């Protein structure tokens, strides 16, 4: 047992940040890949920009407003459910159209969905970014940035697969209102528990 050395704090930060990013981005990954699969290819870059800006906003909130967010009663965060419910209402009115007829989904839709799904991110990332010292906080931010590069690359690869695109174009107009409703419900449940 004397051979065991303590794990270096930087390694702990890297592993913690990687696990925190991966664990909180599963729902975002599914939503983002689905969105890309029905978004015209020429609009993918705008959607990626919305995703990256959304995650950067979550990082900024988690890194700078952690103490303030602790003072806000958790049930108030249920208000974030408004964004996916608004998107559900919009998608419901467009459900009879094919994916090619639906207005292009771009940066703003992706940004709103990323923020709406960010409740769990904030809950995990606030303590992560409050680690001892600025250096460890910057390391955590760098790990999240690297994770985001992998995230958008993998989602883009999945969304460009021909079978995924065909299936998504056929099913998404019918299913997306219910997906957004469910996302809003998850946000409310997380906020109230």
C-alpha cells in the first residue's frame, strides 16, 4: 500500500472535467444530431455555431455566476422549460410539412435548445469551475472545449449518414413536437426535485 501515490490535482481536474462534460452532454448530443439530420447541409455551420455559443454561454454562467445561482431557488430554474415548449408549439404547426418545407433550423434554435438542456450542465459544471485556483479552472474549460470539438464532429458525422437523414426527414416533423415537450418536462422535473 505504501507504493500508492496520490493522484496529481491536474489529472483529477482533467478527468473530472471530461466526465462532467460527457455525462451532461448526452441529451444535448441526441438533440443536436437529430437537428442536424433534418437541417440542410449548407446550414450545418450555423447550427454548429449555435451549439458552440450555447455551450460557451453555459461555461460562462457556471464559471462566473455560481454563487448567485445558489441563491436563486431551484424551482425558478423550471422557467427554462419555456424555450423547448415554444419550439414544440412551433414544430406542431409545421408537423404536416416535410423536413424540406420546414423553415431552416439554425443557430438560434440550436442555441435555445442547448441553453434549455443546460440545467444539468450548470448543476455539475458550477462546482467543477469553482476548483482551487484559476489554473485548474482554465484546465477544466480547455477540457470542455476539446469535448465540444469531439461533440460537434461526431454529431455531424452521424447526421450525414444517408440512412439517418432519410429516417429523420420522414419521422422528425411528426416526432419533434413531442421531443420538445419531453425536454421541457425534464427541465421542470429536474428543477423541482
